[in-house]
């Protein structure tokens, strides 16, 4: 018996070490929803032609869905002729391992059809949301469906540009935002899909941001931004902890950023950004300004500074605590998305498809390589652009232009 227990402990330890050693990216903006990877040993400079292309796939359908990468699997979503599917690729080759039909319809939109969010991997399961708000849980290894629910069954209404949220898995629950009079935010049991609670006292309509989780003053909470409100909701029962009015306009997209009892938010359409200090039951303004008018391309906090693209100013570095502009660069690269790993930013211009490696520094814009995505999609809507955010995982850079998925080697 002792020998068997010892063997089991060694096996468990080896599995733990194997998982811990991988630089995975299991969800939207990475494991902690910051878009900052802890991975090291990556190229700090690119050759003139850019990093080596490991593989390219054209088998993922169309859409703007991002990537979750865990060990040797890459997960994303795409729209085909009559349905939207959750997809698993081999990280080494780009070959399709499985596809699961999420919904037998396709979100149609003038800016581009198909799903918009990013799957979330949690242990042996994967969770994802289709453009119409259908949420599925499947087995990550095989794609076998475990359960399925729809936002509209929870009182939600599909936003103008479709549901774009990337669902959050926290402990035993999955959290997402149907919006509406029945309660804007919902938590369901991650194994069964059974509803645990719905925020009946918070009923804003859903927009395009994704929930984050935070622990503050001993209270675990979910923070979400809608066109009217920044809100904190108790993780245990869905009660509203605090709210802060926000003058969103047209669309609110970027994910909030939490640090040390403060929440940073930003959006486009001329609105700008703000920092809010929260307590157990209240929220107060630290600052609001128009330095970071971030449309949908994301903001990153590295050290004490925020980085992202601001409409009008270009690429911006902003002081987190004061909101003051540190630097701005408009000519080097057009508007686009950003991710960070090993002290470098990976910036992707939405219009041209240029990809630039930039030092993550408050000292200014200093790039160490660039290349242009080639080929580019022929199926992209004339109004659409390259809007899928970059993903860095296990020495690879994953990019997407509709049906084209690119994987680059970026390890030293």
C-alpha cells in the first residue's frame, strides 16, 4: 500500500511539474486576462523578413475569434457555410484534431460574419461562446459536447455586432454577460451548465467587454463594464457590491484592468479612459481623461504604465496612477492590437497586417523588427480588418486573418 501511494504521489507530482513548466495561454488575454505572458527566452530582435513561419492553416472558417493554447493544442472558433464551430488544432503542425458544431447558424454582420470571442480551457474541459450567444462546454481532448445554453434563454439580446465575450471560468463556475432585465451577469456550474445565480439587481444590456475576477478587501468579485456602468458583483451570490457610472458611447469593448484596489477602463468613440478606486461597497473616481481612447484593440499594464492605441494620438504610454501621458507615437504603425511577453510588445496593425516587435518601455517607441502578414484573407468583409488579437504561447506567436491562421517560431 505504501509503495502504491508513493507511486501515485510521484505521478501526480510529475503531472503537476509538466503542466507548470508549459507557458500556456488558456484563455482571453492569457491565464490572468492581462495580455502579459510570463514566458521568457523569446527573440528580442527579428530578422529582416520576420520570425520563421512554423505553419499556416486555412481550415478554421471565418470570424475574429482568438486563440487558447494549452500544451500541444490550439483552440479557436470559426464560421462555415451553415454553422459556427469550436476547433482544435495540433500546435506542432496546424492540423485539425477536431471540430464541434456550436450553433447551426452563422452570425451575420456587415463588418464580418462569425464568432468573435476566445475559448477558455479549464482542466479537461473547454468553454466558448458563439456569435449568437450560445455557450458550450466540451471535452478539450475530443470535442465531445458536455452541455450547451444560450444567452437569450437567460433574458439576453444579441448586441448589434454579436456577442463577443470570452467566458470566464473561476473555481466551480463559468461567468458571462447575457445582459437584460433578468440580470446582466450570470454564473453557471461549470460541469453541468446549471444556473447558480443571476445579478437581478444589475440589469444593463450586454455590450462587448469580458468579465474579470478580482479579490479585494477579502471579497472575491467579478468586474464588468457596460455602456453605462462599471460594476463589481460578488462571486458567491451575484449581489451588486459597487457601481460607477460610465459614459460609454456606441460600443464598449476593452477588458477592465484591476490592480491594488483600482480598476482602469477605456473605450473609443471619443470617450477616453478612467481609473476608479473601489472599496467593499463603493467606487470613486481617481481620474478620467481622453489620453487613451481605445476602441477595441486592448490596453496592457506593464509595471506602472499602460500601453495601447488611442484614437487620435496613436500608440500611447500612460501613467497608471495619474493618467498622465508619458509618450505617444503615431507615425510608426497604424491602429492595432497588442500583447506582451518577455519585455516586448507584439503589435498588429489592423489595416495593413504589419506586425511589429517593440520594447515594452516608458522611454518611448523602440522597435526591433517588423514584417507583413502574407498571404492575407480574400474572404474578409470589405468593412472588416485584421482584428484578432495576437497570442504568445510556448515559443510561438499566433495570428489570424479570418480563415488564415499563422503560427511563427519566436523562441531564441
